[in-house]
C-alpha cells in the first residue's frame, strides 16, 4: 500500500505451475489442428491442387509451429500471481499482457474451473470476481492443490474484510 492507502501495481511474486506450459501447448495444438485438418483434407480430395492452396497450407503450418513453440513458454515467463491481505495481483498474457490488482474488499466470488486437459495435468484456474467493470481476475495454470489452498485463503480473507464488495 502507498501512504495514501491506495494499492499500487507491482509485479506479483508467484509463477504458475510449470505444467501450464504443457497445457497451453496442447491447447494450441488442438486449435491449430482444427484449422489445418480441413486444409489437408481438402487437398486430398482435389486432383490438381493449386499453388495458392499449397501455399496457404504451408503458411498455416509455419504459423502453427511458431505459435506452438513460442506462445506457451512466453506465457509461462509472463504469468504471475500473488495474494496479500489487501489484494490479489496478477500479470497474464503473452503478446497482449494484462496487469491487474483486485482489492480484497471488492471480491464478490472466488471460483475454480478445470477443463479436461487441466484435470489430466493436475491444473486449475481460479476466478476472482469483483465489482470491476473490467471483469474477473483469472489465475490460470495453478497446481490443483495450490488452487484449493488459494480459494480457501481468499474465502477466509474476504469474509474477514469489512466492506460490501461493490
């Protein structure tokens, strides 16, 4: 906190789980497969593929490989989170980065989400909903046990914090 009692933006201390790199990689591979598969299938049924069709498949494949190799590692280097008795701090993204501070007194709900890939990898996303028009604060890629402890901690802290969360 500053002298005036205002929270300030600062780099959060904790990294997400290293397994988040695998999760983001698998997510990207699945996304690119959805784009590449129709292009590849279309080429199989075309007797004489045009140069532009082959070029489009080639460009898509190069972009897919670059994205799958770069994005997950870059996100891991950026993604950070931390909680204090006063606030939840997050830094997320890779190309477009978002830095957020959510005062504990403004927290309305704390939720978790685990998709199939996250369950397979033992990961969880914690969603901290506040009265902010910017939307909820997401902490993605947490180890499941860390996420459970975080939700318990935030729930206890918000119940003990005076204010109406608006």
